[in-house]
């Protein structure tokens, strides 16, 4: 946070932290904040955990193998957090973003845009898929710049794609918490024991899978910079 720009979210680097205390802390922060509370952006890495959104169905976790499952109040269904993944939690008052504030759709767009810009810094092209929040890459050529023209197979909108970033948010009285995860260099096997985001067979990838060997701290810094720029008044 620049001392010359107090409206910029305060960046907090939490390091590797367990999920449940972090979830409790961001809920407490959001419940306690006032119209004058500065916005914050938390960046961290979590110990292994499956988290279920409010729409989460137990059958989408079919072999947890000792990884804890935490029920949350964010949107969406099940995802996995673990070492080698950058997680960003924007704690933002949406009323501050523009003369009339912004709505949920615009907020999601800005978070996804921050991920797309972070990937672009590393030479990877990220894509949105209609009605499936998060960011995806082409498995055959993740560095191609062309836009997606539609699914290769309308019966399978994810054919040829891998998910590299999952998004799940909660907004209470225009104030946000939860956030977005970007896979850098992970053990991806826990994703094979769930239906990621509720989609059976959805392939999950990380930067290392794509041949991009990036430092976790560098990726976190890039994502933090882009989120700060896009979520500042």
C-alpha cells in the first residue's frame, strides 16, 4: 500500500497458513468493518484442504483420503487448496469502486482479469468459459493468443481445456470475502478425487504442468499487483 494512496487496498502477505483460521479471520474482518475501514488484500498458501461452497454436493468428493473437508459460505462447489497454489482474498467494499460502486458480475470480471493478466506476464493465455467462473487454458497450446471460438464439443464445454484458476466469493452488504486461487506448482492428484467445481472429468492444471516454472512468491506478487490495480477506486 502506497502512503500516497490510502484508497489502495492494504496488502497482507500471510505465507502458508491453515484454511479454517483464515476463513474465520476474513469473516470476522468483514463483520466488524465500518464504512471507514480500509480495504485489504490477503495473499497466502494453504495446507491441503477441500472446501465446499454453499452449492456443494457431498458426492463431488468421492475419495478425500485424509484431506479435511470444510463447509463454507462462498459460492460454487468443491475445490482444493494446497501447497504450490497462490490464494488471494480481496476484502473490498464494492461501493468504493466507481461513483455508483460495482455489481457482482463486474467484480468477478475484474478478479478473472487479474488472473488473465498474471498469466500473460508469464506468456500463458487464460480464457473465460461462459457460466463457469474461473480461468482456463488450452491444453494443446496454452501460449496461443487466439480467443476461444466456442467449445470443441458442445456436449463437453471443457474439452481441450484445463482449469488453472478457481474462483469462489461471498458478498455481504457490498463487502467481499473469499476469493481466487491460481495453481503454480502443486501436487495435482487431490483434484482427481473430486469433481472440481462440480464438473466430472474437468482437468485441473498448474503452471508447472504447462512447462512454466515460476517462483510462487513472484506469481503472488504479480497477482497482488493486478488485483490491487483493478480493485482500487
